[in-house]
């Protein structure tokens, strides 16, 4: 299977799954929280760094890990398609190149982060530091790095050590920022994280319980 067809298949499967789950039902009448919207709004800039800066060698940043932590996988996936549309209309990328970024900067790392989160819930205790380090830092690092390496291999570009190191360092930087933001939100505004709940990670009683 060639790369464009694989990308199209992965995008269609992710979109179909997200639509079936109907995640918009979880959004309140006032709409998504401001941090969610901010994380979503900057994603076209992160995905198009090389185009907007006119530096073809500049790597792109995913940014999807924070969006998944804030909104959950289904809603984050649906939000990625408008980001791709902005990329298509606002840059000189063609449709297939935009689809490639949608899949490998958005859908694949988001799905890997979902799987890592499920594994952490299954095999590790539900503790705050597990959430922050596991999902915020290490989960982001692993998901972003694996998706980046796979995208590099699929594109047919040389898999030299310099390219791998550069992508690994970029994944580490994104993981550090995501982990720091996740820790801050857990401490001060945990209600903004769709993937976190005090009653699960702290054993806090549900509202209204004695």
C-alpha cells in the first residue's frame, strides 16, 4: 500500500471512530474551555513552521498531546481536521502533503497517546505522579517520537542518525512542555483536563457525597 492511500485510510478510520463516539455531547453550553481553544488555535502554526518561516529544513511540532489531555481522544481527533484545512488553504502544501501531516503529526501520535494512557491505567496505580509523568511526559515523548520516526520512514527520506536525533530532541522538548503544563493544570485547574479526575487519582469523594 502506498503512503497516500495509507494516510487516507488512517484518517478515514480515525474520523469515523471519533464521529461514532459523538464527543461533542461532553462539551458544555459555553463551549470548550479557553485553554483547549488556545492549544487548538496554535496547532496550524506548529504544523507549518517550515512554511511560515520559509525554512524547508525546519521540523514541525505536533502539539496534539496537550490537546488529547485537555479534550480526550475523540474530540481532539475531530479538531485536527479543521487544522489540516487551515494548513491546506493557508500554505502551499498540496492535499497529499497536508494529509500526511494530519496523520503523522496529529492522528497517529494522538492514538498512540491514547493507547499509552490505557496501558498506564491497566498496569500502574492511579496516582497523580503516574498521570503527570506517564501521560504528560513519557507518553508524549514516546507517542511523538514513534510517530515522527514512522513518518520519516514512510516518506522515503534518509534515516540518518542526524535526522533521528533531531526528531528525538524535538519530541523530548514537546514532552517537557506538555508534562509541565499537565502538572500545572493538575495542581490548579484539574477540571480542564478531560483525561484526569481527582476522584480517580486522589480518591477524592464525588461532589455531594458525605
